[in-house]
C-alpha cells in the first residue's frame, strides 16, 4: 500500500514540477516581452540598426520560420514514413536491419551543429549550385551554399530519425488482427498497409509530424550555418511575389530563433525587449501547433467512433 501511494506521489510530483517549469518559462517570457507585441512588430520587416526605435518588426523571421518548417517537413515525412513502413512491415531480423537501425540511432545522436557543418560542406559543392546563389571570391565564381533550400534539406536530415522512430512505433501499435482480417478478405499486403494500417496509426503519425516541426522551429545552429541568418530576405524583391519565390528560396533569410539570438545581449543587437517579444511569438506558434494537432486527433477519434 505504501509503495503504491509513494509511486503515485512521485509521479504526481514529477508531472507537477514539469508543468510548473513550463508555466514559469511562459509567464516570464510573457512579462518580459508583451510590451513589444503590436501589429507593427508582427507585420513589419526588421531593420539592421542599433536604434531600438527603428529596429522594425519580425515579419520576415516569421515567414522564414514557416518556410523552413514547411520545406523540412515535406522533405522528411515521406522518406521517414516509407522507412518506418519498411522497418515495421517488411524488414527481417538480420544483421542488415540491425545496422540500419544503428545508423538511425547514431544520426539521432549527432549534434545539430555537426549536421549543419555537413550541410555547408556538401551544398557548397558546385554540383548543388542550383540550390543557392553564387558569389565571387577573388574573381572566381563559387557556390554560396546557404539558402532556404539548403537549410530545409539539412533540417530534413536532422529530424529524420525522430520522425522514423515515432512513425514506426505508431505502425507497430496497430493490432495484428487488423492486418489478418484484411489479408483474410483477399487484400494484398500493400493495400492492407495503405488502407488499414496507416489510417489506424494516423494519430501517432501526426504526432511524428508535429515532433519534427517542433524541432525545426526551435533549431538555431542549422539556421545560422545553412540559411545565413540574415535579418531580411536577400533574394529578388519583393520576396513574396510568385515571380520571386524561387529566388527567395535560393537565397538567405532568418527565423525567429536567429532573430532572438541577434537581438539578445548574446548577439549583436542587445535589445532584450525585442528578443523577448519574438520569443513570446515563437511560444505562441508552438502552442497553436500543438492545439491544432490535438484538434485533428480528436476529430479523427470522433469520426472513428461514429
């Protein structure tokens, strides 16, 4: 009896401590940053200046965050889902599969700064010149190797092992009776996977997508080294027009995390109020992302019950 109550207390205490820490961070950031929040701060571009009254807003860092998250997620998700399907439905227990899983585990443990350096080294190669812009160095044309395309591909590599593992666990959680029933009705294995297994594992797969998106939104090292972390978009202007989309993606920009770094005392701006304002926006984006996920998952559950 005592062990039961002590276990419940420890679980409750750990959960409460986690929630308290999370709320503490949110409240602190809100108190320090809410004064900066207004429509001008959200919808104007930042200016590279030391005058805080003329520093502008965070429209391009917000756009950069959304662009980079979309590129990284769209590149990583099909690759990760296909790998998860193979590992959970087709792969046999042998040395090749073990080495494959070991590689995924090793990739998950590689620091993001190492992945960022890898991205710079690979995408500075002239073969990948179409992914970024070119620069003149002592009269020689070289590939810059920093752009939304480059950063998005590097982000996809970074989140890949986490999305694979989460998708695989979601697929494995589907009862075998679902597969057996479909196969007994004459359906092929692939049809069973697509029509029965994947829809049944959709909640876990959605969680995998959100996990990957959250890691992209919160990363800084890869953004600094492979996106350039310039305050504004550096492609053809105005960057948001359809004619300039490719140019925008081939050039540098910033995200909320790099903007926060630049505006904090640790960066170049030394404008902590702006940094806290951007931090608050970043937290709101992450909260909205999770609320949207909960809404989608709840709707799926209701649909299945109906």
